[in-house]
C-alpha cells in the first residue's frame, strides 16, 4: 500500500489537469488560485505548464493538442506519453469543482513551503553559524513564502463607496488611509498633490554634500514632530548621536557648529535647545544606525515596528551603503535588488519609503551650471524604473560659493508617476542642517 505524503493530494492534481484538458474555460479559473509550481508531482507541473502555454498561444486546448505541443518540446515521453493525458481526462469527468480543487492545491503547496522552511530553519539552528546570519536567513525564508494572488476581479462600483467616503473625510479635514503625508514644504506638497502617499518609493538624490540627507531628515522631522506620525530612519552613514544633533539644530535654529564647540552666538540658545529637545522627546521618531544593514534586516525591522505603530514614513540613508544578503553578479544587479525590495516594502506596509541615493559624476562633467537629471542616478536604471517619485537636489553654491543664488536650492521633480514635473525652489541653511520654504515654483 502506497504511503500518502503529507500535504499532498494527487487525485486533486489529476482532477484539475483533467478539467483543463476537457474545457479550456477552466484554465483561467484554475490560474486564479494555483500555478504549476504548486503541483506535488513534477510531471503534473510539466503538463500544466504545457497546457497553459498552448492556451496562451491561442490553441484550442484538448489532450491531443497538448500532447502534440509536448512532443515538439521533448517533454511528452517523460510524463507518461499521450496515454497519461487521456487518463487524466477520464479521471475528471466534470469541471464543476475545478476552482475548489485549485484552491486546495494552493493551500497544500503553501503548507509544504512552510514545512520546508521549518526543516531548513531547524538545520540552521543546529549548525555553528552566527546567530545574526541565521536570523537573517530565517526572515528571508519566511518572507519568501507566498501564494498566487487570488483576489477576485471586482467592478469599479465595488470601491466607489470607499472612495467617496475618503473624499468626504478629507474635505472635513480628517485623516484617511489614502491621505498624503505632507513634507513640511508647501510648494513641494503642491507639486506632489498634497505630499507623499503610502506605497510610494521616493528617490532623493544628489552629489555628496549637497543636502540629500538633510532634505530626507527634514521630511521625517516634519512627519514625526509636526504631524505626530511615526517615522523611521535607517541611517547607514551617521550614527544616532550625530543624526539627533542635526535634528536638534534644525528644530532649535541653533547652528551645529555652536553645539559642537559649546560657544553660542544667541542668548536664547539653551532655551531654544531645551524646547527642541522636548519636541524630539515627545515625537514618534525612530532611528536605526546598525552597521552593515542589509535589505532583509530593514524589511524585518520595519515590519516589527509597523506591527506596533502605524508608520507614516521610512527613510533609508543611503541606498549605496546597503549590504547584500547573497551573491550577485554585479553592483548594478545588487542595487536593482535593493530598489525592488524597498518598493515592495512600501506597498506591503502602505507607507512612503524615501531611498536616499548618490548621483554619479556625470553632472559635474557637464559644467558648473549643469542640472542633475534622471540618467545621473548612480549604478542602476532600476531606481528610475521602480521609483514613483525622483527628487534631484541642485545647489548652485555647492559648486560656486559666490554664486548669485547662494543660499538657494532647486528640488527637481524629475519623475512623478501620475503627477506633474516641476522644480521647487527652497532656501537652505546647512549650518543648521535644514531646508526652508521660499515663495514660488519655477516650472
């Protein structure tokens, strides 16, 4: 007597395949719930792939057509020949319950993936590996367990009530799930249709020393201190003490140099510093300066905090300092992986994620008056592809201290998915680690 393998149902696999071969209309119903990788028997996965391929190419699917396609591909003999395809049809005289069987196969496959991950985790736990490495692998394993998207297609009218309710709430000044997160710069918010939204990945990029960290921290400071909404900064370049000192300077209007030397030019400096410190103390602003952070650690830490508090913003400063969890062929591929993972994190937690990034030297070779552009994003075109918004910072006085626009900065909205492109003029006060508002937008 054959022993049954846990979390498998070979008869259900045969029933699904037979239904697909009998009636092509069953194929989309199956694909809403399961996929070839969910099949326990390898030959069933091969048959399902061939059936889907034939259907996708517009062929009228039946056992003979699929057998012919598999024969051309050299896979027919390995699954038992055309005779086995006919056996599958005989094993499934009806297609009435195909969706039920497809859902069951997806559920069983999910359980097998969990079981497989658990087996690997037990093996890892008994090895002499580093605990942190084991934890990272565990998070990667669990995070990789997914099922096909089985959410049903809906009429637009099904979401109309939610959209109307959100619009009415916004008109009353109430917060909703789709309410944008203001950046603290009204001119920038106007261009961004109110601010940053959940699910968006935002690139803030500039050459070194121009102010990409300052702008990103300014936005996080506004979200946490002014809006009292949790914001999380992963700082791979500065430690927490350095970052807090910059935030304290920006919030108090006391120059960073004065704080470091203890020589204050304002008689109210200490009072301003204590007021700012109280604001920071009360704010839901979270910092992580762990060295050599990798993308899986960032996702895991962000998830844990999001389970406790509804996050309003995540900042990763900066992208090129992230370390990889595995072997990659080249740096471009590695940065592309980081970019995609941050975009998935933004969607998963429904929070805007700002990824700070370097620009390459191309902008400098074009002359002092050259403006940065999308092609200057360093190391990976995937940043441009994955990002919903790309902000490029240009400070004329970073190249020429005596420039007529000294003290000013242009925030160039070089990409804005679903919105306008523009250049927003801000003032900068780098000695206090902040940007500030200027009137007017240069289109």
